[in-house]
């Protein structure tokens, strides 16, 4: 059998690993899922929907914003978040369609 030539695209794999590490938490995945259905949500709205503490949620939101997954917009006293990298929603779809045994 002949060996198949395969060239690893390190840059692509590193970007994928970076995104996976960034969203690899149930709360972060839930945020991505929510923002895939809504154009933007305030911190309070996300907090209410996910039933989590605002300080914990803010930590996740800031982390994902700093890593380029989310963007934020201040409107008065509220901060609204939206997806900057919309393609990250494909991860959710892939996971939902996966027939892995977990």
C-alpha cells in the first residue's frame, strides 16, 4: 500500500485548538449557543437565562471577548454581548450531531 502524502496545516490546527480551549466549558458553550439564536444579549439577560452568578458569567464573557470570540457594546448601564466569530456556532452543531458515547 502506498503512503499517502499529508501536509499538516499547523496554523489551522493551532487556531482550532485555541477556539476549542476558549469555549471548552459548559457555561461558555451555553453562551455561544444563546448568542447564535439572539443577535445580542445583555449580561443580565444571559445571567437570567443561564441561572448563574453574574460574577462568574462576567469572567467567562470577558475571557471570550479577549480571545476574539465575542464583542461587547455598552448601552447606558447595560453591556450587550454578541458573537464576533459566528463560525464558532458550527462547533455547537457538530457536537449536537455527534453520536459519541458520552
